C-alpha cells in the first residue's frame, strides 16, 4: 500500500514510489536521495506536525511535515514483524 512518508513510524522503513512536490522541490528531494526504490528509515521524530529525520543513502536528512507528505512510499516489512507473524501461524 502506498502512503505518505509522513505516516512511517519512528524506526520504520519504506521504499520511495514517487514524489508529488512542485518541480523545484521534487528535484531537490531527488538530489538528497529520495529517488524511486530507495530505502528510507525514519530515525528521529519531533512533535506531531514538526520535523522528522530520515536515513537516506547513509545520510540523515531532516524534512518538514509538508515535504514528507509529498513523498509517497511503500512501507517495508521488518524481518522481526515477519517472524512474529510466522510464529503465530505455525503455533
């Protein structure tokens, strides 16, 4: 399911699908590493509606909520979540 990057929880991972920003901002975000198929991880979340920091290509990038709402991603399933689901089904 495709969701805005702003909805990824702290510690959550996702892959970029597309950027819906105006052309100049979309270009800047791509320059920072927010490119299709790139894996992103939320590493810092401030107050609701505030800035968040994301790990992108080995660099931590801070974004305003408005900008993170314009980056659409698919949430990546963590191995721990997957293992827990498998344990539930088999036991």
